[in-house]
C-alpha cells in the first residue's frame, strides 16, 4: 500500500518556472524508479522524465535542457524542476513509481492523482 501525492502545479506564463513534487508514503522497502508523465487533451500519456535507483535519468526530447528530475531518497520524494515553460507543456502531470514494498506487498507500480500545469501564451 503506497500513496503518491503531487504538488506544485499551477498557472504560469510562457518562459516561467514551476517545481513539481511527489512524495511517496506507505509500505516502501525500496524505490526502483520514479518519474513524471503528462497527458494533454487529445494526446496519449507520455513519459516526461524518469530517475532510476542507479541515479540514471531519461527525458523526453521535448523537455531536454529545460526540465530536471531529482530525488530525495530520505524523503521518498521526486521533483521535477521545469524551466523555460512553453504553452505546449500544458498538461496534467502524473507522478509514477515502481516500488518494492517488502515481502508482503512485493513490487508494484503506482500513480499519483495528477496535477494541472497550464502555461499561458
């Protein structure tokens, strides 16, 4: 049983910045990976950024150089620093995590509830 709670979404002008946070709580033995997805109206949900237990990261081409994913292992929290925001970044952003919850719960994938990011033109 794990819960992911996102925060930090909102409305910003183009060129502005936001920092999203996602805190995982519950039965957590280790986090294999945490990342951010987004879904805009009429589009498929897409991976924005992911950080793995090794520390390696991947980014969508559309956000490379502008977004940075990071983590605080002690807090079971992942962040997404979004700079130079564009209107095309407008979407609902979802936190996602692959978490091993110990012997009782095993390894599972979890989703947050989503947070709206709107970038005005």
